[in-house]
């Protein structure tokens, strides 16, 4: 009898197996790929067996693409990279083709995957990736969790790619309802996103978990700007510098800071943009039109250079456009906190970004369009560097308290465990 009881409960003692599915993964420059890499390593450290299915680097400009093996075990994570098309993601047809050549073979992989004791983490890169999980779960046991980074079709409607309540919009919402209702759990980045999922798709709020993103507190550390090679190279040591480093996408607001830079032409001030995306050409054009000799537009930095480039400023810009909160949330907030830089936040007045910045005294919030207020604040920061240092220290302390992979990884592990198959290893 004792041996029978032991055999009966043996499967529960087996390690949790998690499969992460996302179109981008390290060494690609996409921030989601690096976040998922850090999550995978954290889960491995918790005795969870982790596999990743992704594609070859394709997110950034071609010069950022690095050669990668199709299959490797890296730091305990089993990584499979699928061969897909790599057209420009700045054009809709390119995004669609890249997604389809990733999704079609991936569906077959999931349908005929032999193991039956895995939990699958479907992200929203591409945004309809979870359809595979919902479809496969109809045909075989396939417990999955959805990780919502950017909410579609809402974002596509916002940028004007599809028409609200049009045919594509309505069909997409039906697919989303199918995905979220069949998911064991859903993970979102902020409370506004949780409300969106629950209210739009009728999902039980107890099955939707708010887990913020994070930054690596060991790799990204505060350092005096004067010690930054990036600051020295680009003449940023002396002037007061505001840095935006990351995705120059369509759902961030840059006009306010560009207007502020125009008003600060006679001040010892620099504005630096580092990255690429749909708004890069707009920023480049505005710098020329406004004759902003105090502004720089630079390409993505290699990932290993970020600890140096992110500290090459006196304040960090974090922005999110009107109507976007809940649909997306700026993960660059956490890297800015990690390097101990005060935040200049541009967002709507009810934004969670505003709440984080003001409630923790890690910077200053401004309404979208308030260039005058931004200029006044920058000049005040120039005159009071001690106050900047104080807010920078607060930023780092907040990161260490709330926004580390250790804190978020523990929550991910709990959610994934809750989605675990009832009888691991059973056919």
C-alpha cells in the first residue's frame, strides 16, 4: 500500500515544465526578448525546466541582427529558433508575413508536441500568438497562460491601421475572447490592462494577474555621468542631458519634449534619442525643421553597452501617448529607475505612470503637451542638482523594492504553477 500511494502522487513532485513562445528573444534588440530571457533564467533558478520557441533576430535594423544557432541550450534554457521571413516591421505587410511564417509552423509544432506535462506561456508578440494555444487546447490537453504586453486590436485601431468596429476589429475581438476565456491564467502589466481584459472579454478577474516588468539591478547600476564613455563620446558630460533610449514607436509622445528642446536652445541643455521605430523619421524631421542643434538622434546601442549609455544623462524621459495606457505600458520606466535617474514622465493625468513617479518621488510628471512646464522643471533641475540626486536615489531604491526579476519572477512562478496540468506526465 505505501508504494502504491507513493506512485500515485509521484507526478506532482516532478519539476514544472514551461514553454515560452515569443517572436523575439536574445540577442535580438526587442526589449520583450530580453525581459523573457531574464524571466527564463529566473525560472530555471527556481528549479523549473524552461524551453523557448522563437525566431531569428529580426526586430531592429539589419545591422543589429546577430547570427544564432537554430537550437541551443543556453544557461539552462532550451532555445529553438525558427526560420521566418524578416521583412521590415515598419510596414504592415512585412509584419504580417513575418508573423505568418512564424505562426504556421509553430501551430504544427504545438499540435504534435509529444510531452503532455508542460505549461505554455504565450505572449502578444505577434499579437495573435495566443490563437495557437486556444486552438490546440480544443484538440488536446494544452494548458496555457497569456502574457499581455500590447493589446490588439486596440493598438491597431489607435494608430489607424484598422477601423474601429470594422470587420477586422470585430473578428479580432472574437479571437481574443476565445484566447482569454480558454487560458488558465492571464498576466498583464498594469491595473488598466486588467480592467481592459476583464471588461472587454468577460474574463474572471481572479484569473487575471498584474505583474509589472522589471530591470536587471545587477547589470544596470547608477554611475556618475562623467564616467560614461557614451557621454564623453557625444559631449554630454557638461550640459544638462535628457535621454530617451528605446523604441521610438507610434504610441509614444515626442512632440512635447521636442518643443521643450526648442525653448531651451539658449540653455546648456541636450536632448538625446537612442533607438528606432515608427516615429524615428518624424523626430529626425523635427530636429531639422526646428534647427535643434541641442538634440541628437542615435541608433540602437548594443545590449552590452546599455549599462554605460543609460547613465549618460541627468534625467530620463518616459512617455506614453494619449489613449494608450492599458493598451501598452512603457517598460523603459524600469531601466531608468535601475540606473538611478530622475524620471520626466509625459502621460495622461490618470496614468499609472504618473502615480508611480509622483507617489515615490522619483521624478516629475507633466501633462501631454505641457512643454512650458517641462522647460520650467528642467531649468529648476539645472539649478538644483542635489534635488536631482535625491530623486535618482529614490528611483534606485524603488527599483530594488518592487521592480526586480526576483520579485516578478516569484509571481510568474506562482501563476504558472496554478496553470499546471492536474496530472503531470499523463497522456
